[in-house]
């Protein structure tokens, strides 16, 4: 039997450890960190902000002085919704907003860039649809956000009524 020198033993051991290490690394799939799902309440606030931005743009494009108070109330809603965004979250602009979920989607609004100006009747319908959507958005919202959404819906319902009287 042949004796193995200490150097040969160490060299062989180092080679074996290197082989096992490289083999283990090559066969192991990289661990992918799952992206943390967005907070549903933050997503809802972002969708509400996008809807309010579209509504304000429609009121602005109508170009009627008598609609200014309505637009100002929507601007106040928008300011309060923006305050509800957590630090680091951004308000999704209406052009880059993700496809909203059916239960939390903002009221469907036409683009203000359409060739024709919105009519009072069109704004009234917009307000009515938005107000009708708000109760579905309350599910799962914190009490403070639910109160804000309910208040916004009540204001939108009052807008629809006031606009219908001006026809």
C-alpha cells in the first residue's frame, strides 16, 4: 500500500470541496424574492385619485363658470385623497393607472381630450355613476378611508342632483 503525503491529501480535499461547492451552486436555482403585493387600500386610493383627476379635467374642459364650485369640491377631494397615500407611494396618473379591479374601479369617464366638450347632462351622469360606485369601494377599507369615500359619494350624489336641476 502506498502512503499518501500530507500535501496530496490537502490538495485532494481542497479540490473535492471546490468541486462540491461549484456543483452545488450550478445546480441550485437562484432564489427569487417575491415582490410584496401592493397594499389594497393604497391601490384603492390611487384609483380614486386617478378618477378624481379625470373628473376635474372634464369639469375644466366644460368651460362654464357655473361649474367651478363643482370642480373645486372635486379638487378638495383630490387633495384629501393624496394626503392618504403612504410615504413613498405615488398617485397613479390617469394615463398610467393600472387596470382597476371591478369592485374598486373609479367611475368610468371619457377622456377630456375628446373633440366635444362635456355637457351638463354628461357630468350629471358621471356624478351619478361615481356616487353609485362608492358603496362597493367601502369593503375592506379602514374606517377613516371608508368615511372619506362615503363622504365623497354623498357629495357626488348631491352634485348629480344639483346638476339635474340646472338642466
